[in-house]
C-alpha cells in the first residue's frame, strides 16, 4: 500500500491514494496505520478519492473533483479537519492530481465543499463560519471549567482558562469529561489563554486541544477556528483576524461575515509503501 506522510503545524496524517475508491479501508486498518509504534504514526488518515467514486462525496462531485475521506486515529470518522484539508490540498498539488484555478482549489468533505487558496508554503482553506451556540463545561483533573460550544462542521468546546490555571501544566493524558446531552457524538475540547498582541491581527490566543478519536494533538485547525470565534465574541467583535498559537506552531484565522479562513503551513515529509497487519 502506497502512502504519503504530511503535517500542518504538527497535526500529522497518513495520506492514501485511492482515486477510484477501491481500497478496503477499515477502522482496524486505520488504527494500525496511525499507531506510533507499530504503524506509520499519525493523528488520522486522509484517503484521497475522487468525489464521484465515494458514496459520501458523489453528491458533491459537480463542485469538487476530490473527496477528503478523513478518519481519526482510532478508526472513527470525522466530519471535517482543517489542517487535514490543507495537507490534502498540498498533496493534490504536489502530485499533479489537481491544478488550482486562480490559486484556488475546491475539496469535498463530509462537512461540504471547502475552498483552498495557495500562497507558496502557506495554504488557507475557507470553511463555514463558526457557530457559537451554547454554554457548557469540561472536567479535567478535578477541575470543572466553563466553556462555549462551537460548531465548525464538527463539534468543539472552547474553555478559556480562569486566572491562576497554567495552560502548559494541564494534564491531557486522559480525555476531558463533557456533557453528553450537549455533545452526543463527542467533542473536541480546546483550552485557551490570551496572548500578547501580534501585528496584523485583532486577537492572539494560545491553545491546547484534546481531539475526539485522536487524544491530544499538536494542532487542530477547526479547533483554532472555534477558538478564534470565541476570542472575537469576547472582544465584542463579529469579524476579525486571530493568531492562534498551538504546540506545533501558529495558525491564522480570519472570520468574515459568512465564512472562516484557516491559514498556515502544510508540508509533505515522506512517501513509501507499508504492509500493515492490523
């Protein structure tokens, strides 16, 4: 099985070329590929398949040739992955499977069609505007932390840390608790503190994230969008640009009146063949 390994600010993926949708991809195989000791190691798998050849992408084939079939590291599905979409686009371009038109390229996902914009090493993807819709709480190591529910095509709970709680000291070795009545399908939980001013942005935040199906990751693109939306709301703004620092680097999120742009580096680091034995 041929594969490519790539990452966006440390959020890493195994990409599997399967243009005609013939690969028998199973949860067990995905988990084996993502295993960091017995497999290639990744936060998730991106199957590269033509939209017309995938049952969940066929209805979007008129708007995008390629469908990003994203799986979490534990073999579960996810609706959307912002960093994954950026790495997916990098793969399409570098392998010659797609050519941007006017520096733009559409990609079909389970959350709909996203549009990518390419500027050298930086790739930005336009996604739906985050919907801030409810209050809830997360529990972690004996702490109960207030949070805000945000929909970015997938569910997020953004917890701005109260004064006196150190972001770096949080133990994310185990999944945070959350209200399953609010998040019946699980949730990605972001822990956030404000950062110093950054030129060219309206707000600056630092975040760590525990992703459902993948545990703590070095970065989460949709999580950065959710965090940006909450930071702007708390600052009394509806739109704006937010620098979001994650353990793997910096992402820039621009929330407009009707969409959200996630921008940052996306790189491919290896290609090869694997013989997984799940």
